[in-house]
């Protein structure tokens, strides 16, 4: 029996004050297993103790919402008895320590969050942030993370249909790997996690428990130091082939009426799954750890409860249905064990070797976990810089931007992902949003991930608004009606008031935009302490969003279609160069405020664009975001392999990143409410009296990332 010393308490990430609360809750000194359970359940990763207070400000309801935050994933109604289940999660620290397995198990974990609710996963997305491309670790991390995402997703047979990858020196010591999964389900076949039925059996299914991932949740809730590489044993090891079997076995059992509740074993493993199920159901739970399937000898209760071994689920069955369920899981060659029962004690009780090794009231582990109102200060306002004098011509800067780290093609990445498996992907990577059919129907789901961390750093409130608004535009640009969002809130140390101020500001901006654009947050994740040696990342509230196409034939994409089509700018002319990619990549400055977001204009413009698409009036559409209008035109030209002849443009008109704007094309004679920029055609992008060959733009755009990765 280990002595519980102040050093051991600190090693478990608990403050002296928190340990005092534990002593009061138990009325005695905890043993090591109990201390470990409190440690993981009170970690930031599991308890959200620094963020819960502010997350309540987010809109989470609406007529389309079936289930908001609090379950494994969010659910929205898409009509005809169909629903979409989706969520985004972080796996940042593990991916920095061990990029392949960290990213792979991030994919595996988010898949389980979705299919544990009854959905068949139909698409994966990701949002990745890496450091300076020239940093000695960046290439290694990119290779490992991309290989891990592709290796797991491709093997499990779920398409990875898009995402975003960005580079900035702020992520040199702490990369971000945010994984998103979308699934479809019938509304009468949704499963929840609240345990019920005193005496009902508690079932363990999936892979055996090992020693990988112990203290994973605690590690994910702490800053990095030079010694963080030593935490490699806390990174889980994934097996996508077992995950595929687990998906099929769970869905087969879900076709019966045997399941009362089900929960995946993610962060904190058997601890979090059992505690959350019992706490949500207002019941107790007793587990006999002698019955837990283990793949290593002499595992202790502490190790079994804190292990984060992958591909495991916990469920409560109706009494008498154990043999039926066992046959299904054994058919799929998965472990199945009855390891406990639901009780009326409202305690987590664990036995091992005939003795009680844990007895903790569930209240302090769940809803009554610590909750902090951290001191926070707003980010100081930035003044516009003004007085910019561009040194180069517009077309010269266009080539530079199309081949820069911020805007160059990510094809090298997404070509490593199978985005066509399941045969329902109809909007591939490279556009504004991916599109996946709802199998057997004319409906389709549009999916996007978005965020501009530089905007959020300059002005968290405006950056939070813009992250939601850009997701709204990306869904709109393919013709989809935006439905709802999930978030992955990646920030530094919340104990620093300026970092907490970034978090609070982003939440406030997001909340305003979600309400104005009718895009409630239905699920999400908070990842704090993303910093190394006191240097934090940029505030990165990554947004994943889904929209609905009622008829996928009424959609559009970014590619120019026909020579002679007119190119229109819908929205205001470009003016805002502060915080633009042009200012950053050409002038070497990250100064000034981000572009302001007019949410009423975003809503009105989105409604107008979707009407144009739905009525078949336009042939292509692309939202204007990073890089401005001329970059959007160039991306459309590359996608359609057709050039463009444009009227003269200033640098602000070409590269300004003003919001609520789109580029659309339409046949001559179609009336569009906007500014006529020019026409489609030729083999170059001509702006007034200057031009650059489309081949030169393509070479710069295509080659930057492969060149970096093959050095």
C-alpha cells in the first residue's frame, strides 16, 4: 500500500486544496487507487473545471437539435427519421510525443464517441496545427500525424473527407491534432449513456486492458517541458482492425433491444466510463476487477482503472440478455465479460481479490467536481496599422501567396487519406466543404472545419465570431443549410489571466455568432495547458460544422465551369489588410486588428447565396477568407483549369480579408447582386494590364508542401 504523501498528490496533478476536498468527501485518507481515480476525473481533460462556467454561455438548443452537449456526441435532426451525430476531440499532447499513435488513437476515440450512440460513422475530418515549416521537428510531426490519421481511418473503412492544416511558429512546442467524426442514425435507434436498472449487469467489450495510456488524461491536462518525451508510455496504442470489428458488433447488438446504456472508454478509460454512466443515471455501480479482461499479468486495480487501452466499451444490459450479447461479440472475436452491476448506492465500488479496493461517492467525481472562475483579463485592442505601401504588383504577390505555407495546396496530405471508401463521398477534399450522401436518399451532409488563430490572438471576441462565420460560409458555398457546430477549444495555461481572457473572449464571440446564424454548439472538447516551458499556442477554437443538402443534385463547388461565365464578387469590396495572409506572408507582419464580422450581413449573404445555388443560377461558388478575393479566384481557376480576365484591383481589393463575401460565376445575362470582376477563360489570371500564367500559379501552389516534406 503506497503512502499518500504531498509529493504523490502533486504527482497526480492535484492541488493541496483539491486534496483537502477529497479528504472531506471521503471522511478518510484515500488509497492509491482512489487517489488515481480522483486525479483523472478532476483533470482538465475530464472535468472542464476551468471552462465549464463559460461554456454555459454557448447556445446549445434549437428545433434541429435532438441532443446537445453532455453526451458522447451531439445529434441534429435532418428529417425523414434521419439524424446526424458528430463531435470533434483533441489529441494534442499524445500526438506531439508520439505522432503516429497519438493521431491514430485520436481518430479511434472520436469514432467511438459517435458509434456508441448508435450511428454508423460515415466521415472523418481533422484540424491540424504545426509549427514553423523550418523547425527541426515539424517535418517529423507532420509525417507521423498524417500517417496516423490515414493509417487508422483507411483501415477502419471510414472516409477522411477533408480538414485543415496550418503552420505557425506558435505551435513549435505543442502541435494540435483535432479529429472529427460524423455518423448517421435513425432517430428511433439512438443510444445514451445513463445507467439504469438496479441489478442490471455491467458489461465490458472490445480489446483487453493493458498498461498503455495510464495517466493519459492527466498528461493531457499539464504543460509540456523538456522532459515531456519521457511521457511516451502514456500514449495509447491503437488497432483499427479491432475498432472495425467493434463498430460492427456494437451496431449488431444495437439492432436488438438489449442495451440500456452504453459508453466508450476514452480518456480515463474504465474510470470515466463507469463514473459518467452511473452519475448520469443517478445510480451506483459495482465492478469486480478480477473479471476485467487483461492482456498483461499482475495488473493492479490502479492500472486497470486508469488504463486508456483502445477499442473498449462499457455497457449496461437488460437482465437475461447477457448470452445473446456474448454470442455477438464472440462472433466478432472480441472480449466480452460481465464485470459488475448497477446499484442503488450512488457510489463507485470496486472489488479485487475478494476485498473492496475503492468506495467513492459519485457526486464529487461527476457534477460536483471542482469548478473554477479563473481570473481573466481582456486582450488589449489593436490599432489599425495604415500606411501600407506594397512593393510588388498584384499578380506577383498572388504567385507568392499561392505557394506560401498558409495557402499552398494540402493535396500531399489528403491524398494519403481514403476519402472514397463507402462510396458516398460526392464532395472531395479541396473545396469549401466536403459532401457525403445519406445512403439510400437524395440528402447529403456538408462538413467543414474552420478557425483563424491569428485573428483570435489579435482579438478573441472577433476571432470567435469569425470562426463560426467562416464555417457558415463554407457550408453555404456548396449549397447546404448550416445546422450546428462542434468545437475543440485549444488554449494555453488557464491559470494565466491573459490566456483565460482569450478563452472567455472566444466563447463570447462564438456565442454571438452561433445565435445569429442559428448554428448551436451541440458537442465539443476543451484542451488547455497547450504550452511548452511557459510559451502558449495561439488561441485556437477549432470549429467543426455540418449542414444539410435536401437534394445533393442542387449543389455547387469552387471550380470554374465554362469559358465566358461572368465572375462576381458578392459582398463589399476588399479593404481590410490588417492581420491578412498578405501582410503576414509578403510583408512579414502580424499586426493590427482582424476584420470585423457583421453577423446580420453574414446571415443575409448566406441566405442569398443558397437561393442562387438552389435555383441553379450560378455555376460555381467560393467563400472569401484567407488570402482575399484574388486568392479565391485563383483557387477556382486551378480547380476548373481555366483562367480569368479581371478588372484592375488594388492590393486591398485583391487580398483584403473582409468578411461576409463570396465569389460566384454565372452565365452572361444572369443578374447577380454584386460587383462584376471579369470573365472566366484563358490560361492565365489577368488583372488589368498584368497577368500570370495558370501553370505558374499551379506549380507554386502544388509544389510547396511536397518539396518541404521530401527534403
